[in-house]
């Protein structure tokens, strides 16, 4: 399920498909006033598909016969939105052509056409060619496999999967993650990776009390961070705590293991994750995640294509091309703080190592956030234990049968 990807950093006009007749091509169009035109050609360049993205829709024709392949429900092609990019999915096995915007997935489809008795024709397509007039079209990546189904958000390991899960695509098998994400998963999915361990069984209660009590560390730190994402407009609800585990070894945006603490009603800005892989586990409470097709730096933004709730011990994932832009919220209707562990790492072929998370501020501007640390985990746990023990001393009642 995880896509095999070829990335493009320079302008190219002719791109061979990894496997003839299938793949997903992603591109950006830097001038939305000009249509984006490209072709899927056969080996001899005598036949294929002409595909045009215009503001009013997506138009597909046979190169040889000029026969149109019309999706009557398609009403949009290019979006007049900053940050938008687009994709085309060619699927010979199921004789289907799909196109859309943002992350290449079923939720972001604008155009679908189901071919009939055209497998030989589709199978003959071997290259993508960018039309000469599409000077604003920049290729981003080519994915080997087409889009066929909705992508599951929750990971399950081999001992948790049933035959029904695979048939219904309810969960993403851990084995389908890329090697880097599997490495992260193995580091934080175990039964002993918990907060309320034997050495401090009241850890989560101590965190809750520290958040709720003026003068304690969590309460004060949240107050201090109220201007973190909008310097001119403090917002205590747009804050969360970042407790880091270990050191930054240069393979992730910030320290790769981060425990994030989300009080009730608190949320993040809409943001991405520096093109890194990530695995996220809920350690306590629940978190609501809104997923966005791309990072749109405009005041009105772009609406999420989906939302999901994750509860304790759910594990979800991020890749460089899927689930990359989101907003996390501990909904005001919840009754307890949410605590997650976020694990990040760049892919092995990532030679850029972008060290920031881009986010959208209240004015709709794209800003850079360099992932930092509010405190080291070992120090934080010791501080919470100290605050908790001090609290316990204040509530101890004297024994009526003792002299002391």
C-alpha cells in the first residue's frame, strides 16, 4: 500500500511510467490563469490521452480519435488557492482514470472516468509528456501504483489483524509502512511504553493537576506559550506542551521523539511536518485530527477533507505525501487531557532535511516553526513527581491514634 515514489527537483518534459499503464503523477501549476495540459502517450506517441486542467473542470480526450471521456460531475480543475497542487491516477487493472488536487487520495478526487473494454489501450501508455504551452506546470513526483481505495488511518500489527480487516481495509498493516516508519513503530508500540508505570503510577494525574493549578509548571508554561503561533494576539487555547525524549541525531525535524500534552479545548494551528515520516500514538485521553489536502496560506484557507478521533493506544501515521497536513484538537467536550507520543524521521532518500514545520497563522500567512523542547522527559517526570508528592503532603490527615 505504501507508495513507491520518484521525486522531481528540476523541470522535465517527458517522464516514463515506472510500470506501463499505471501510476500517479503529481504536479503544481504556478499560474492558475493558464490551463495545465499533459499527455499520456503510447511507445510510438501515436495515441494516448490528452488531459487538461482548467478552472472550470478537467477535460480528457483520446489523442487519436479526439473522443471525450467526460465525468459530468466534474466542476473544478485548477483551484484558485495558494499552495494547491494536483494529481492524475492511471489504473489499467481497473480501467479507471482519476484526477484531483492536494494529497493523492480518494477524498480529493475531482474527476473519475470508468473505461470499458479499453485495457489494451490503457496498457499501451508508457510516458507522460508535459505540453509545451504548460510552462507553469512543474512535476513533483511519480508514484508507481494507482489510487484504488481509501487509506486507513490506524495501524495494526500482525497479531491484531483479522481477515475481515484486510478485506475491508479497516486498518493499515504495520508491514505496509515504509522501513523508516516501521522502525519508529517498533520503538513506541510496546505494552511497556506507558505513562503510569510502576515507578510513578500517578503520572497522568500529576500532569492534570499541574495543568489546572496556577503556580505549577504546566500551567505556567502554557501561559508563557500563548503567543507562540501568533505573536501579536495571545491565545492560550492554541498551545500544547512538547516534552522531548533523547537527542536530535540530524535525521528528523527537531528531536525525533516528542511527548505532546493537549489540555481540554487546546489545539494546534494547521501545519505540516517537514516532509518527514511520523508515527503517533495516543498515550492518554483522545485527540481529534483534521486532515487537509494541502497547506493553504490564505485567510479562509481550505476546508479539511476528513476528521478522525483517536483514543488511547491508537497509532496513526504520516508520510511525506499522505496525512502530512493536519490540525490536532483535544475537543472541548472531552473530560481529560490528551497525551500523545510523536515520532519523526526523514526518509533515507531525503537529502533536503527541511528542519521546520510550516503552519498557518490567524491572518492566513504561512510561517515557519522550528520544533523545540519545553523540557526533557526525564526532567519533566521528576518534576511532576516532585509536584505530586508536595501535593500529597498537603492532603495527608493526621492519625487520631498517634502521638505525633
